[in-house]
C-alpha cells in the first residue's frame, strides 16, 4: 500500500485483473492460485457488568483476517463498557434476534462488501430493521478526507444500504499482508503496487463506539 490514497483508476485496474483471474480459475487451470492461506476467525463470548445485561452481537466477514482482528477489538471495547458480547464470524450464521444490538463488519473486495455479509443482511433484514445496527467497513482505497473518497467509501455499502437505510456506518483502513493472500490475490496486489502495510489505526478502532451504545 502506498502512503498516498490510491486512485479510482488503480482500483479499476484491480477489478479488471481479478475478473481475468476468476476466468482463469474457472477454467480449472488456476485452482491452486486461488487457494487462500488459513486465516484465524475468532469467535468468543465476553460477559459484561452492565446491570441491563444487554447482549450485543459483533459479526464479521473477512478473507485475510484483518477484519476479524478489528471485530475482536470492537467486541473487547464493548465488553469494557459493560455489555455482554458475542463476536462471531458471519459464516457461523448467528441469529440477530437474540441480541439487543448488532455490529456488522465486512472487508472490501472488488469495491463491495463480501457476499456472506450481504447475505446476512438480506436474510435478517426484518429483525435488523428493529434493532440498533452499526456497520463497519475495512478497506485500503479511498481513505482520503476529500468528497470523492467519502463518496467512494459510501458506495462500498451499495448492496446493504437500501436494506439498512438508518444504520450507522464507520470505515477503517485495513491491512495488506501478502502472506495472507492466495497466489492470485497476491499477484494482483503486487501488479497494482499495493504494497504490504498495516494501516489499521488501533486507537481509532478501540475508541469507536456505536452511537446507540455510547450513552
Ligand atoms: C484482491 C483484493 C481486492 C481488494 N479490493 C479492494 C477494493 O476494491 N477497495 C478497497 O478499498 N480495498 C480493497 N482491498 C483491500 C482490502 O479491503 C484490505 O486489505 C482489507 O484489510 C482486507 O480485509 P480482510 O483482511 O479482513 O480480508 C482489496 C484487497 C485484495 C487482496
């Protein structure tokens, strides 16, 4: 990852290359290239001291693990505030109906949320509509403070925003670690000169609290 915010042009190059890569994988020749190294997907329960004993779900979708690590940190912050928290990968299909509020996060790949996070919102739209919901997005492009970057970040939520029009949304810069990527993804990242770097601002991540839970 370069120090400069990456341009939309570079992102479009990433998209084109990945479409080509998927075609290769689909042909059967590129199967090995798409194998992703094992990634830790933490799931844990933290008992809070809040007398209201509100139970919060923090659920997330990740490919290379950085979103999982951010979800874990958010869960710990909520527990430190007294909430009882379950941190669970969205792939484990948690039931939001069992919770007082939901924090849902996804990594960005190819300009959008991961499909399993979108699927979670679609499946549970009715329940989520009746709960405080906060969305966190982990990405590397469009991190600037300018209007264009802000608009591009907001567009990452295109698949879920119509279903959750009132949900709070926050964006965190993520991680590029080639060792966590498939050969194909690593090749794409190198070709578009997205260098290895950890852009996560842990102070910002740990101090973030969904507005509905901050009181
Ligand atoms: C193949 C690939 C595509 C990506 N596409 C985007 C993108 O379109 N926009 C963006 O801001 N970041 C993009 N990223 C950066 C990831 O969102 C970032 O590395 C994030 O920390 C990954 O989260 P994870 O470790 O939980 O999978 C991409 C990364 C890879 C490897």
